[in-house]
């Protein structure tokens, strides 16, 4: 099979044997995959990653020993693979298993290949009628919607999403259904226009301008989704005392925040990672948000290098890879 391979800051296409499913696993034929900022960080050396990346995908079950009824089903998959034995796994939370493997990120070959393996228990069927270019957003949308599962949201809350990249847009487009007055802040008029067209209030923030923006805040909740090392500190400036800061993105560069402010104003800081794929698929199937404007371009998998170069452009939206 044809597969991507990341090593020493280089991406290449290589021929590798197709994997064979073990009991409890399914062999998936990848149809469509998205390039995530995490993939770009892995390519740049984040985590010292070597291997097959890719964790946003739609695939068809090719083989599932003992689960023949799954064959031919179009699916997405939870990316965290727990050990199944530890206290976290016994609680049904493999996301925080100390020995977890993560598809395309940690000790499990990812979806930038013609085939990959996934636990049968991780699979979610894609609803009939939901196009694959929308379903491929299930994983990042689930991560965005996780904020609403971690923090009790109220329609009257003052909520800001900081950052108009792909995850910030998904957070704003998804969470606005719980908080209609949510405000998305960002630097890019074209990206903010995507959210505006779907009913999200936006604010264009000038680089180097006054911060916090005059007349904005304080907010009850700020979702930090800039991916920039200064993002958490800027988000903290927007919060009221006893407000909540949710960190949705990471940076490999050091981050400095005013911990004295956190203590004195009793700010709650929450990390937020993966979410509920079933919920995300439901949002997409119901048309609660339109992800099509977030797609910049779709490339054949054979043009992986060109696709990665496009994804690395400043401000690029979602790049998809289509498989034969």
C-alpha cells in the first residue's frame, strides 16, 4: 500500500505492507483524510514523531474478523486507544489511559495511508446522506464541542473564542447553538466572514492594537484557540474574576501567563482535547453548521508533498487528501 512517512522533518510517500487486523480490530480503507495543524507540528519534530501520521479521516471497513456485519460500512474512529485494563479505561475514558496509543500521533499508524487499523470499539458509522468531505471534520468538531461538555453553558453567558483558525471556527460555529451571543475574535477578515455568514458575532483584531479591545469583556468564558504561545496570556486578559479559560490548542514554544492574576481572581483553567464523535456526527448530519467553507482544497494522495506545502501556508484552511 502507499503510505506517508514522516521522519527528520521530511515527508515522503513509501510502499509498505498493508496491516492485518487482529481480533477486535478492523482494517479500514481510507477514502478521505484531513491535514491537521498537529500533523504539521509532528512533521516539524513535535514529540520526536517518526511514522505514519493522520487522525482526521473517513474510511470504509474492509475487513473485521468476527464482525463481518461491519464490512463496507463508512466510518470515522476515536483516535485514542487505551489499554483496556487501567482505572481510566475501566471508567470508559481511554483518552486518559496512561498507556494510550493515539492513531497517527503516538505508537499507532495513522490515516495518511491507503489502509489503517482501528479497534472495532472505536468505530462510528457515518450517517447516510452525510458527505465524506463533511464527515472528515467529525474529529476536530468533536474536540471543539468538548468545551460544552466540560463547562456548563448558559445562553446568557458572555463567551469569546480567541483565534479564527480551523479549530477556532469550529468552536464558534458549534458552541453558538448553546451560547447565541458568542463572540469570535481573530486577525483574518475572510475567516471571520465564514463565521459571520452562519450567525456568529465576530471582531477583527488588529495586530499590535490595543488589548483587550475597547468595549469588549470581561467574559465569563474564553476559549483559547490561537495555537500561539502568547494566546493563553491574551485570553486571560479578557476574563472576569472567577471566569474560566479553556485551552484548546498547544504550542511547542514556551507559554507565559500571569499566575498571580489566576490566583487572585480565582480563574479556572481547563485543558480540552478530544471529544464525542457521535455528537459531532449528529451536528454535521443535522446541518447545524456548514463546514464546506472551511475546505481550502482537496488533493489526490499522490500529491501529498504539495498538499502539505499548501497546508503550511499562513492562514490556510483545511486541506483534504482523497485516496484511490
